[in-house]
């Protein structure tokens, strides 16, 4: 009990310490500002990305907490068609109505499967909820308002196409023995207020840490990486796509904040930015661990590569049509 308490309360203090350090690094005369100007620029850029993204991150985790506390867990299963082929697009659209971050979508989809929702539909909700929910789309529109307003539509279309394609393919080739759902955490004994508080705090602490790391990496690329390399990413489209897809997998950003990280790299081609935005909410290191724990390693090692390939394909095709990159 004591170790759990320490872990839970150490995280917010660690996050506060990181923010204070960044503020100190960018606003107070100190050792960092006496170093080369690049370090100060990195700190300023990191802080700027975090400050821009934080309101949307907070809004996203609040919505996630409200859904966990007040939306019946069997709502989606009641309104979803029984046919797997029809259930997949229906559940994908429901992801826009019942949004949640990728951390919350795994246990929710697990619960939906236990309540009889077809596997393909539950997986469609798992992928769509963090990718195309209103908070994510508004955040994307704000992040790209001046540089590329069409990005929000490209993200919506590419993400929905990827979700439906992945889940239809899984319905066709997936085998029941590859998935072994585990029992989820039962909130039945808790009040709605307690469920809301626990869910929102968990998502905020987890997503906030990844946001700071992602912002720091993006700022480092902008401040330290030679402009020629970013130009090379733009001129060599497929190399840029691979680099941005790899970054999305490794950074494990919350989908409510990833648009601000992508928009902070204007030297990267729009299609490569789109790949980053489509891949991130559906495929990353954090999700691989969560899906392995929830559904088994056999499932994760098959479903994740399939999702990654389809996400890159969908984003590349939509980017070619909307941004004229080919």
C-alpha cells in the first residue's frame, strides 16, 4: 500500500518539477542561460509546445474521466449492429461520440468485448476513440490553423480509413486463439466521483509525462538538427514518412497533444506530419505494452504491425490526394 501511495504521489511532484525546471531554464538568469544559445532556445521551444498543448490534454482527460464515470459500459454494445462488417464502421464513428485517450480506450474495449460486442467492433472503438474524437480534431485545427488548415480534415479521413481497414482485415484473418482478454479493473464499488477522479488523474499523469518528453524531442529537432536534414526529410518523402512514423511509435504522445508537436516541425512535409498524427494514437510503445497486458502478447505482436502498416498506407494516400505530394 505504501509503495503504491508513493508511486501515485511521486508522479505529480515529478511533473511539477519538470515544469518548474523548464520555466526556470527559460525565464530566470542561471547556468543554462549562460551556455550556448541553443540550450536556451531548446528550453523556450519545449515550454512553448507544452503550454500550447496542455489545455487540450487536460480537456481530453476530463472527458475520459466523465465517460468512465457516467456513460454506461454497455451503451456501445446496445447500439452497434451484430454484423461484424457493419459493426466496424459503426463503432469507428462511435469513437467520435464517446471519445477517450488511448490509455482509456484499451480497458473500455476490453469491457465491451466482455459484454458481447463483436471483436472487430471493439477493436474499431479502441483505435478510433483516441484518433478522431472532437478534442483531438479541435486541437489539430488550432495547431495547424496558420500553417496547414486542411490537416484536420486529412487526419480525420486518414484515421477513419485506417481504423476501418485494419478492423475489417482483422475480422478476415484474425483467429480467436490469438486474443486472451484479461479481467479489467472493477469500478463497481466506487462512487462516480471517485471513478472520475481516479481515471482523470491516471490519464493526466501518464499522458503529461509523455507530452513533456515529446515536446523536448521536437524542440531538440528544431533547435539542434541542421536545417538541411529537415529539408532532406521534405525532399525524400518516404524517408521522412519512416522517420515520423518511428517518432510517433517511440514518443507515445497523448493524441490530444501530438498535433502541437507535429506542427512545431514545419520543415517536415505535410504527408510525413500526417503519418505522425495517424500512427501515434494507434501504434506506440505504451499501447503495445497495454494491449499485451489486456489481450495477450500473441494478439499485440500481430495486431500492432498490421495497424502500423495500414496507418502509414492510409496517411500516405490521403496526403498524396490532399497535399499533392506525389
